[in-house]
């Protein structure tokens, strides 16, 4: 059974870059590893609708609960793909996973409703949809001002030509997302967590060193 490693964090934390580097380091160490990135915009119906949603192309508003279902649906539709990747690898490195849905949707409701929504999403994904919880989630802790600068450096996305998508453009939302991630990491939501800082004295650390920290954490949890 493949080890499920989820790389989590707010927009601009460098999840895609770090995930790819973690997989590369594991492969160098002769461990079979593959990255699975969510949403899978081009591969599932849920992912396609999410692309339109984040790009502002949907004709009507989407509630946080409805958005949560779309993100969960993207993973449900990806189950056969996940099973195939798990069978072929020792480690699956998720560039966003279930906790991302929880952090972002809970950031869009009043504070007194956030915990209940997070619990509902966890039950939807791991209960109703029977998706496996991660064996380890790593929160990439990135200051807001650093993250925003990194978003502007992102390569062109498949779903939008804009510099910021609907979530990235909302500074208040991003702050609440960070708070939710920190709370989940501290509380062990969905299982084991670790936090890795992506900066030193306000300066971004090289992705290679961040990834090396993640691989070291993985070795502590699953030696060999």
C-alpha cells in the first residue's frame, strides 16, 4: 500500500514545486513516487466545473457547501486513477488533498459555522466517498506577502489567463485559509501533521531545502 503524503498550504505556498521536488528526491533514493495534483481540471467533470468556477465563468454563485461537493467529486471521479498510482508507487505525493477543501470552504462561512462545515467535508470525503485519509499532511507555512508575490510568478494556468483566480484574489480569504490550516495541523485533523516554514526572516527558502525537510519528516514516519 502506497504511503499518502499530502502537501498543503494556502495559495502561493509553493505546493506544486515542492511536491515535484519531494517526488524527485524520493526517486533518487530509489523509492517509487508520483505526484497527484488536485483539482484535476482536465480529467474529471468536477475538475472542469471547478476551473470555470475559479475563473469566474459560471453563470451563478456557488455556495461553500456546493463548492465542497465539487472538490470532493473531483477526487471521487479520480478514484480509479488513485488506485492505479498507489499500485505502482511507494509514495503518492498529493499537491492539495482533502484538507484543502476543508480549509478553503470553511474560510467562506461565519467563524461559528466553520468547524461544522469542516467536519461535514471530512465525512463527505472520507466517509460517504470512502477516500483514504492521508498518512501525513505537511503544511507549508508561508507569510501572506510572500505568497502573493509567488502567485504572480506562477506559470499560466489551464483554467484562467488572469493573474489571480477567485480564491487568490481575496486577501481576507487567504488569511482565514492560513488560520484554518494552522488549526488543523495543531489539532491533527485527518491524522498526522507537520508544519514546514517556507521562509527564513521573510525570505523564501529554496524549494530543494523545503522538499528535503519534507522527505526527512517522511523518513521519521515511515523509515526505509
